[in-house]
C-alpha cells in the first residue's frame, strides 16, 4: 500500500508538509476558538409522539407506511410482495425467517451473495430488510449493514424496498438522539423517502436511480 | 487551471448577456423563489435554529483554527480503516493523482457523483486529456454534460434549462454517450427522468472506478459523508471496485457528534427538506460491502491562502447549501454562469476571488456582484458574513489598481436590477440606510467602500419585510 502511495503522489510527497506548513502559518495569529456551544435542543418532540411522527414524516416524503404487530407481519410482507407483482425477492443473510414465512411460492427468494454482480441484482424485483434505527423528526431509516440489512447495494438497485422497523424500540425522536446509537465506522445508509429528483423545472420525480417505491412496516412486538 | 473558465468575461459583461436571456431569467426566478419559500418553512420547524446555526459556525471556526491537527487525525483514521490519503496542493496535482490512480486500475472510464471540488479543478477535462472518460451521473449534471454546458447553480445545476430544452438535448446527444433516448420521448419530467435512469444505469452497472467529493469528513473516525437525493451517489460510492474522493481540506469536522448539527441544517437550508433522501457514510473500506480500494485526495488549491485572510477565511465555513443563491436579487437576474466559476451567487462572489486571487478581470469584478442587501448572511446556516467579506475584497481590488469604481458602475448597470427598479432601491435604502451609497445617481468610488467597512451590520428583519412587500412589483417589472 505505501508503495502505491509514493508512486501516485509523486516524489517526496512534499505537498503534505507544504500544506500543513501553510495552514500553521495562516492561523498563527488567529484567536483561539472555543469548544463549540451545544445548547441547541436534543429533541423537538415529546417521547410519546415519536412513532406517529415517524409515520407522518415518512408518508410526507412519499414512503408507503403500514402498521402491524409481530403476528401480522408475515402476512403483510406476503401481501405487499404479491400486490407489487414481485417474482423475486432479495433476502439479506440475517433476515428473521418468520418475516418471510407467508411469502407465496411464486415469489422466488434470492439470498444475497457478495459475489453477485450489480447486473444480477438489477434483475431482482424487491428487497426486504430490517433497519438499525429510525429518526422520527426527519422521517429517516438508518441502515448499518447488520445481517438483517445486508450490503448497501441491495437496497439501492431493486426498484422496490420493504423496510421493517420495530416500534417503539428502534425509533428515536431526533438526529442528536440518533448519533450515539449509531456505530460510525460501519457502512451506513440513511434513507428518507424514496429516491427523488427535482432537477427538471423543480418538479419532483421519484426514483431516478434508487428504488422508486419504499414501503415501511412499523411493527409492534 | 481551475474551473477552465479562461476567456470568461467579467461579471458585468456576462451578467448583461444573462439578463437579456428571458428563458434563463424565467427558469431562475421560478427556481429561486420556490426553494426559498420552502426553505423558510423547513427552518421554521426547528425552534432552535439560531442555536444550531451558531453551533455550526463555532464547529467550523474551531476546525479551521486547528486544521492541521484535524487533517492529520483524519489521515490516521482513514488509513487505519483501509483507505489511502493523498495531499494535493493545487488543481494540477489533484488531477495528476486521480489520473494516475485511474490508470493504475487499467480502466478508461469513471462514473462521477456531482462534486464541486472536482469541477473546481477541471477534473473531467484533465481526465479526458489522458484518454479517460468521466461520466456525470447526477441528472442535472448529465443534462449539463450532454448539453456541453456549464452548471449554473450549486444545487440544481441545470436550472437554466427547461423541459423542452432537456428533451432536445437527450434526443440529440444521449446516443453518442451510451444508451440512446427512447423513441418518441416527451418532455414530461417523469419520462425524461426515466430516460436518464436507463441511460445511466447502463454505466453504473459496468463501472469499475467511481469518483466523488464529500460533504463532510470526520477526523475522529475517518468517516466520509455524501448527502444526495437521487441515488446516483450511492451507485458511485458502492458499486465500483475503486473509489476516489476529492475533497477540499475545509470539509473536515472534528467529531462524529458534529454531524448532528449539519445534518439538521444542511438539508433544510438546501432543498428545504427535513432530510435529504439518501446519506451515505463510509469509513475506509468495508468487507464485501462497497469498493475494495478507497483513495482520499485532500485538496488545497487556494484554501490555505483563504485561511490566511482573517476576514475572508470565514468563507471556508461554507457547507454548499446554496441558500444564499436563492435569496440573492443579483443572482436571480444574472444567473450562475455570469460568476465565471463553479461557485456562483453570493458565496461564489467571495470564494472564487479568494481561491483564485483577484488578478483576472472576472475575479476582480466578483466582489462587486452584489447589492450588499444582507439577505445571504441572514439565511446562511453557518453565519458567513458575506457582505463583510465582499466589502473587504473590494478594498483589496481597489488597492491593486483602482478598477473598483468602473466595475461598480458596470455591475449595477449590467445586472439591470438597481437601475430598473428605482422604487425598489428606495425601499431597500429605507430598510438598510447604510447602503445609501448604492444609489445609481451617486455611484461610490472605491474609497466609499473603505469608509463603509462596518456596513454589513444590516438589520435583517427590515430586509425581509421589504423583500416580501416588493415581490409583487418586481414580478410585474420583470415579466417581459
Ligand atoms: S455561504 Fe452559507 S448560505 Fe451560501 S452556500 Fe455556503 S453555507 Fe450555504
């Protein structure tokens, strides 16, 4: 690795030292900057309202939101896949088996395989995952690559993503409350509504690249 | 040469052309007003906005004060996580590093996620000169690239194109770059987006090398952050085997926790959303998830010069939200291209002359591309006092050769704003009496600006009142 670095950066890698020296000279006379004040709010929401707020904000960003309990979950997943006309569903390695217990045989399950090419993933209709966390105030799902969520790409290439959120355990009110519960060094994807663009005369169009349909199941256990 | 805007006319000339372009003005007006109004609502949802803004400012100031320390910490964390860090003093060096990295993979094409840093250094052109094709994958950037055009807005780079023009560009040009547009393509946004989806997916699925920028880099953990809406960013960041990120040194933040401030203020200031649809965060490389090789190129290219200027260094706090563009009456008239830089609008007017120096005519004219109304400062989520820096830079330009007076008058004439709207001007002056020097019958010389150093202390509220009150008149005046 270090060989490669020297080759591409050029002889001596003098820029590193030069940039650092220039920075030190530039701020030599600058006043000391204090530790930032953090007197902003930790949350803007009462704890009792977080699940409803999550549902509301997800829907506001055009995710389709469903609610059920543990017993109703398998049937709901099966129904959503059927209604969608999915012939294949992608399954991350650690997805709890009961979640897919009622998926009809007509929908083929494809285990995610790290060797699968992007082209192969592109032929899959739907994907079902869990999540690490959901943030109510922003309507955000946080995925961290845990076994029930899989690699970042599997929630990107298929056109239909069903994400299961355990409520209220996995719901936090706000971004400041989410940060300590997320492991920063994992491969993270935050999802707030389906892919969207407003590049053409600011008309919002769903899904230029990511899944055009995002369905979120809030499941009480 | 950064930005490849050689031969670009100075702001007054470019602005004059733009003001005469009715399509451009119509598009821009629609865009800036829509985003601006939505933004105000999104911001109003957070009762602690002012505290978040202050925290963002302080975090950035502290980062800049100890930038050497945080960059070294970042280098250590990224390296420990399996990435390779490169330091690039200028555009040429950054381009050389990226070109060599791409060549080392044996590939001849790269997919790119929209990045102002790579536009700033002219990376696509530099790669093309080495026989490497760089494909922009953001829908707007695709429109700009296919149209052989330049972006005109930080956030919605193709806002100067309307749907009819976009259909023409897709129909005529897509086939030359890859998958052609479908027959009978209409100009509905949904159909145009679908054509782009198919065209670009072909490229994503075969891409071996991705190039990106980053919105933030966390020193403590080595985490890079890209916020986006479309998912093309996620494609470029996770599908290729090799990922090269070119990032300005000012994008570092000390701690993971600092993100909680910017992830609240950036989306609301930028697209007026509570959160942007996708945020990707990666730390070095991850087992069987995403690229196996990750390279981070830390870019200076004038940033350390900017840092050395005690008034101007605050421009390095910018998180590129584009809120200042959308409230700027001069930007609305002149359009992004008139600024002759990848950084348009109020932030461009203070950033470009600092990054590039004020020697060229365009850069010397930029500090005058403003009415100093103060709206940009008011909306800035990191409280950059843009008017203060503008005045400071005008002094610098005046000191170097006394062009200021001429540029001043030319700018005001060309932007067609003040002279067309004496009533607006008068109301503006009442709201901000210290800008009296702006009156067209009495254009100030450079000296007047020096006297007005304390000028940026405009009362923000009166401006807003004034602006709201005058929207109606303005529409009538400009709807030609
Ligand atoms: S200067 Fe402030 S308002 Fe303008 S783009 Fe930068 S952060 Fe946003």
